[in-house]
C-alpha cells in the first residue's frame, strides 16, 4: 500500500509525457473520423435536438403522455400484465439456469479434457477425442442459443405455440440459457486449482472432486450471475411483448400504435415499478446469499 | 454416534446443515412464486409437442436453410450493417456526454459525503441540503433512464421524431447514459481516497482534485466499462430496428414478416460475426488499458 502513491504519480507523469505521441494522435484522429462518419450516417441533428424541430417534437409527445390513465379498471389490468411480465422473467430465468447448468459441465475445458484432472490420462487418446467432441458440441449449442437474439427466438416460438406469455418465457429461457452457460463456463474454467489438487492427492474420484472441490467454489458466483441475468430478463420480458409474447410489452405496443398516450404513461410507470422491485430484490438476495 | 466422531478426521466431517428461518422463508416464497408464475404465464409444455406446433417449428427450421446468399439480398445489407455500427457509436458517445456529468453528481463522495466535503458543508446546512438534493435528483434521473428498456425508448422516439436511425441513437443515448452514469458513480466512489486527501491538504480546488486525484485512478475502469457498453450497444441497435429505428433489426423484422427464414439465417449470422468482431476488438483494447495500468 505504501508504494501506491508514488507508483500512481510515476504513471501519471509517464502518461503526461506521451499524451501527444504519434499513436495517441492517430487514435484521436481515427476516433474523430468514426464519430463524424456516424454523425452523418445516423442523420443526427444536434441543432434539431438543441431547441430545433426534433426537440419540439419530443416535447409535444412528452406533453401528450400526461396525465397517466389512473382509472381503477385500467390500473387493475396493468397490475395483471405486470405480474404476467414478472412471471415470464421468473420462469424464463429458471429455465435458463436448467439449460445452462446441464451444459456447463460439458462446455468447461478443465472438466472435459485438459488440465490437472486429465494429466494422467494421456494413454487413451480416443477417450480424449470423444470428450473433445462433446465439449465442442456443447460449446456450439450454447453459442447458437446465445447468438440468436431473444426477439428472434420469441418470433419463432410465437409462430410455433401461439401468442401469450408462454412463448415469451421460453424465448427468455433459451437465449439466457446460452448467456448463462457462457458465464458459468468462464467461472468454471477459472476455479482455484489448489483445492482440486489437494483432493486429487487424497485419491478422490472425479465426481468427488467436482462435488467438494469445484462446486463449492462456483455455486455462489453462479447464483450471483443468475440474479444479475434476472434483472436483465425483466427488462427483456417487457420487450418480448412486442412480438406478441404477452405482458406489459404487448400492451405498450397496442398503446403506442393506437395513440393511447395516457395509458402508455401508466404502463411505463408499471415497468419502472416492476424493474425497480426486481433490481432491489436481486441486490438484496445477492447481498444475503453471498 | 459419539464413539464414531473421533475416528474420522475432523476435516472430513461435513458441517451439519441447519436451515435458518431466512432460508426457509426464501424457499417457501420461491415455491409459491414459481407456482403462481407457472399459472400466470399459461405454461403448457405440451404445446411444443402438438402436431401443429411441431409442424410450424419444422417449417421454420427447414425454411432457414440454405441461407440466402444471393447478391440481390446481400447488396441490400451493406447500409443496414454500417448503420447499426453508426447508431451504436453515436449512441454510446452521447450516452457518455450525458452520463458522465450525471454520474459525477451521483457520486456521494464528490457531492456531500466524506472528507472532501466535511469542512465545507459543516457550517452551512442549506448548502448541504442542496448538495444532497442534487445528488438524489441525479440518481433519480439515472434510474429513470436505465429502468425503461431502450426498446421502449426507441418506440417512443420513433413516434416523436419519425422513422430512421436518429430515434435509435436517441434511445441508446438515453438508456445507456443511465447505466453508464450509475456505474461511473460506483467506480468513482470506490477509488483510493489517499491521493484525494493529499491533494485537498495542498489546497487544491475540486476540479483539480477531480482531474489529478480521481480520474488518473479510475480512468482505466471508466474506459473499460464504456467499451463494454459499446459492445452491448451494437447488439441493442440491431434489435431496435424492429420498431423502425434503422439498422439490421429492420431487415430481420421484414424478413420474418415475409416468412423468408433463409434471409433470417443470413442476418443472424452477420449479426453474430459483427458482435464477435466487436467483442474481440474491445476485449483487446480493454486488456491493453487495464493491463498497462495495473503494472
């Protein structure tokens, strides 16, 4: 700790000296060119935004939103849709954990074919080849689940099982399963090797090593990632309604398309509420469990 | 029992599991939520295996192959691809412009807490209230910005300013400024206070403390997180097209609605390559930044 200030000062000094070095200038120029290119390409208009036409349009639209529709009838319905959205995110996250957990063991290199656990196994190349194939296919499956955006999954599933929150929940689960699988895999591949080594030295079997050496290390992080993805999923559950997967999203789409701006504001407030609740819940649980 | 215990080495006895009230309450709530959600979400797993659903999925999957690689189609995609990148760049840039000042205001150690403010705010109560007020306001704005999904922002901006990439940029800018601002404030709150105190002791102004005490410590983390958000922005801007905010998403939506699933395959593959490319690029830059600073 005692070294930190001097080190920091030295670094800062070094940085200041080469602030205008050639690579930095090239980097800056490249950045400016990219931004200019994006500015033109996105038809962005700063003047329009700062007091011009676009600003006026946005203000007009924002004014139309008020006051929110607070009739009892609509509030009750909004409550139901909010719960539906919550249910979608909750079940979707559980499905995702099931998918990710069943694939993560196959998609971790250190459990499948390399590293400490397999150092003694060189004399059986075909076993190793089989394991590698299993590993690669699990990895490919996870990539596929993750790459297809959840909106596209939802479209496919709405097509297959009809409208409603069920396809939305499946879409969330499938896409998030891929994401969690990757995150879990990274945790799994970065476990501390010492406990594993120690267990191996006692002659523990691989299953025992998994249960007593690896899982205790990774489970808290798995839970943390899952809760974090749940926060993401509640937002995505709102989006999925757009393609007919029920919940608040569907109602938002209806409200926007039919120019029901007062209702739109109520729905947005409901989103704000449910997302905030889930964020707090997830933060609380993470604090409690880890 | 008693006689057995000493014979096993102490380290091999697993701790007996005792469930705390908290755990029991949590489990019960979990099961209840699960059952409630199951009913509410109208889960019918059998639907997946019904002949019609199966036929639909099959039609979809077979329709996806072979991917449409005709020149006619591919030549349409150049502009949406570039547009997606442009939206993400511009959106992230504006998000930084909005998010950074708000993030500074939402940093408690800068606005009203801790050693930097102790002396200044000890005497004047109204001043302390004002500071705390601006802090709370900044946090509220950031939370509003990031809680509404970018998709909904885009939807509203499309309604307000019309179709095209411009509403996409605005949507990314607003919702990402909320996320960036929050994380910036967290990073800034967790810097080592030593250098800040030293600077203050020399009589440095707040701006000097910010520039020479805070930023040198936190810049690598700030930049790295911004780059990470840019990766997310590419993915998001591809999706925003669904509501008419330009980019690849618009193409995906059109192809879906026309049941041209082979085009969807091509589009998703392109999206994958783009995202993977940006991931790799930004991971390299981030490693370079963080690596250099931690030496």
